[in-house]
C-alpha cells in the first residue's frame, strides 16, 4: 500500500477490507500474542495440579492434550487446510476439552 501511495500520491485511494485481510491480520495478531496461550496453559497446569494433588495428574493429561494439538495442527498444515476463524481457535478448544476430560477422569 505504501508503494502505491509513493507512486501515485493522492490521486489513488487504496482501501483494504474483506476476509483475506481479516484472516491475515488475525493470524498475525495470534502469533504476536503467543503468551496468552502460555498463560492459559499455566492456569490449566495449576488447576490440574491442585485437583489431582500431584504432578502425575497434571503432566500426563497435558502430554495427551499437547500431542493432540500438534497432530491436529500438523494435519491441517499437511492437507493445506484453508485458514478460517475457527482454525485459529482449535488449540484453545482442544486444551479446554482435554482439561475437562482430565478433570472427569480424576
């Protein structure tokens, strides 16, 4: 956009909108705020640790959750799945579901 402004000045008006721009910004913002997922993960570790009163009750379920997240994202990348708003939420959704199952198994 800056290249076009430099070349044409005020004679051209450039507007950026639509789903591709929104998805690109959302994925960029997600990468910039990676620490939010880390905080969520630490909260889950603390809750599972207190609930199960030991490290085994928090570490073993999280190994399963992390492997599920990695396999799911890997398969999405391998199949070149088109990024959508729901794809961005997949790791958090899997973390929530896995934590819920770990709390029920207790």
